[in-house]
C-alpha cells in the first residue's frame, strides 16, 4: 500500500497518420526538465494509441510504428530520461479501441444484434470508436503486443501498464454467442448478453494479469473502464491499484468523483484520482483548465484519500505546452507541500451509505451514478458529515449510522443483517422503496406495511417541532411520488398532506400540481427505535430539484439518531470538510475546501474564482484523547483551541480554497 506517486500526469498521444513530422520537436532533456519544474514524479507514456500506431521500435509489428514518427525510440527516450531523474513511467496501451485494427481486422470487431459494428461513443465517422471483441483472435494479438513492449523496452525499465478502454458491450459475434451458450447465458436476451460480457472481461483481465506478472513481476497493472463500482470487486485481484478517471468537465461532472472514491477507497487498493488539464475533455488541444478548478479537483483527491493524476495530450510535434505545465506545476507545487499529511491517511467516518449501484441489473448497465446516491453525497457533504459509500457485504459495525437511499433492493439477508446491526446499537435511515418487500409488504425493520405507490404524483409534507424544526409549519411540496404505508409498531414523526386531486383527465389547477387540500395523508416519516423511514425519495428529489426542505428534514432525522457529530462549523453549505487519520503520526488531518462550481457555459460546470471565507468556527469531536497541538499545515502555524465535553473548538481567520488542520495527540 501507499506505493503510488502522488503527482502524476497521464499523457495521451492519439496521433493521426495524416500529420507529418510526428515528435520532430521532442527533446528528452527539455521533456524531463519540464516535468521536474512542474513537480511531476510519475508520467504515463504511450506505447500505442487509439489510432493504432506504435511509438517504440517494435520488433513484432514494425509496420505499425507511426508512419511519420521522427524518432522510433520516443517511448524509450522518455523512459530513460525520466528514470535518470527518479520519475516513474507506466506504459499506456489501448485495448478495445484501435483505428488500424478496425480497418484491417473487421472480423475482430464487436457487432450488435443487427450485425452492425458497435460504435461505443455514437460519434459519426471519422473515428476510432468501433469496439474490439476480446473473444476474437485479437486476444492473442494483444498478448503478442504486450510481449513486444516487454522485449523492446526491457523488464528492468517497465514500471507498469495502464491498459485503456475495457467496456462491457452487447456483442453478438459468433464467438461470443457460442461462449454464452456454453456458460448458460441466453444470447437472445440483451441483459444476458451484457452480463456475459462482464464475465468475459474479468476472464480477459485475469489472463492478462497472469501474463504480465510472469514476465514483469513488479509492474503496476491497471485496466481503465472510466468507473470503479461494486461490479469492479469481481476482478479486483487483477489490479495492483485503482485510478478513478473523472474529468468533471468531460461528462463525469463534479458529482462523480466523490461518489466513486468514497466507495473505492474501502476496497483495499491504493487509489489515484484522475482529472485533466483540458477545459473540456480529452483531445481538447490548446485549452487550459481554470487554475481554481484544477486546484479543487486535486485537493479534493487528497482530502478523499487519493493521489493526483492530471491528463494531458502531447502535441503531434512532441513539443510540450509551457502553459499546461506551468498550470500543472503551480498546483503540484502545493500538492508536494501537502502530500506528507495525506499519504497513508485513512478516512474517519460516522455514516455509511449503501449504494443503489449494487442493485443495478444488466438491463440498467448504462445508468451511471444513481441519482439517489448523488443526492445523498451532496446532502451529507453540505451538512459536513463524514461518510463512506458501501455495499451490502461491508462490515456495518464500523459505522454509527447507515443510510439506505431510495432504491436499495429488498433482500432477506440484508434485512437480517440490518436488524442485527440495529439490535447491537446501530442506527438506520431508509427512504422510499429501500428494503421494501413488494410481496410481503410488512417491514420488520421500519415497523410499517407498504401499501403501494402514492395515489398522487405530487403531494406534500407537513413539518413540525421534531422533523422540519427550522421550516415553517406549513406544507412543502415533494416533487416525486411517495410510497403509501401504514404504521404497525412505529411512531409517526411527520405526516404527508394530500392535494385536492392529480393533474389528469379533466382535473387540473394552475401551471403545475394542485395545491394542498389540508387533508392529512399517509405517514411521511416514521420511527421504530433507532430506525427512521421517509416515504418519499428524498435524495432523488434533492438531486433533481435541490429542495432545501428535504435536506433540513433529513438533518433533523440524522441529529435525532447520531450523537457526537465529528465535524461542526458555522460556515456555508458550499464548504466541504473531510477528516482523515494518520495513525503512524498520531494525528488527524482536517481538510477544508471552499470552491464554488458554476455552469456559466451551455455545456460544462467549472470553477473560476476562489472566494475566501473569514472567521469560521469549528468543533471537532476528539473523545477523551489528550490534544498536544492544533496546527495549520504545511505552514505549521499553531491555532489556539479549547477542549470541552470531548470536543475541541477553534477559529480559522481565513480559508482560501483549501486549508488543512493537523490535530496532534
């Protein structure tokens, strides 16, 4: 563990054969000088690109060396220069996209149920996005390619392999259909085909990892699918570490990384976050990300337990961009100063959130991060709670409270596990359809009976002095349909209120939903012992509409169940906190981030300005431990603090972007 470098660059070089003078301006001394000046200590360099060209002196397929490459030793020179300066160089190669293969070996391409080649990105020609089937003769081709790299580069010069583009794909080729039948999958059913493709991918990874480990035992190994989630656990042994590709402006958004890393950091592997220097997405030549955005993305990686990787793409001439590496260097200069307070740190958490992603069927394989999970992550971050994202197989006893957001499927074994957890003092909050048994209807966990979906597509909640304490004591609309229930052995914390009628048939009122009729409906929130249940999909509503009343009623429920909140402050909800523990150093590190994302453009969210905060008060739960000192790091500036009732309290005069506080015991 903790062997990864924390200041990495992932250098793309997908370069067309219609461009002359490839790498003509590359100079290895200038290359490594630029990296050193930018505080980079690892750079992933390219053996083969998506166009299908090679950038090293291949012995096996010399005809595939880029036809206009000025220096066939490009990769060799990059590795040699970096190793002489203690910079690691994992080697990049593509797996399921290769433009040359797509043109010359069409028999290796994945085909859909209509016999058409599968364009995984939906981009019109020209492109290199036709997906290669790994059940074809390509598998041996790929192993021969790896062997070629090993033979040419030399075992002693290989730090690792980054293998890109491994996707589950609905392939209907002859080889896949035959193997599906052999393994009991139905090739006529789409979700069965997709499920088989995950089995095939795991088989491929296992074969390739064994192949590499026999030849280069110390090499790092990573397969990139642009996401890490519960399905990744099946092939986790084939990875030496995890890299979370998540370019906020490139389709992932700012919600993806925190929702992914809070799960991935519990899988027992070292983790890198990966963003890009691009304003938008990979291949966005001659663009630079706003510095404030790159700062936040990298410092958020550190706060959430990951090292940093920034994507770049080398110009076809081989010339490095001064602007790109000045930008990267300015951020990595700060990472270099901060990383000693981050390496080896483990998150300190009070809440676990079960991920609905665990319950995706293969019919739902393209859904991305569940809306309910995004809503939960946003809400808990805004409320300054410390939390993990887990699946049903994790150890529940590590957490004081478990949240089941909206869509956690009913499983008898999960209900039993949660009942045992509650019996041993654990607390649970469930919402909407989470752990609701459609057949049995009666919930032992919640103390209610489920009676189906609400009659009304929108109804209302009525806050009171227990739930919704800071709200007006009048109706608030819930924008998504709730679940009707009746109380068995639970108490009602909050009621729903019915509208006059739905907007349907001849009945409607005004522009949207009908207002409240004043008639109380089914229970909107109930409590059985240490378990609270909300009948509405509160987290999906928060994701969809950001209704503040949803956050406030959830805040009251959490406070009702959870004692000794780890971090409290009087700052704005735009401020993110993360508490990590470095056991070997006998200290906790509190990360505080204040960057505001905006959607000024039609397409993307970004961050441009760093808006400082002043005179923010903090309370941190430390229990009965003796506090030796509290310091701002890495500046080592001491902070005055007071300890009262197992909390320390202190004030930060100014928070500008990212602040780290070391609490030493």
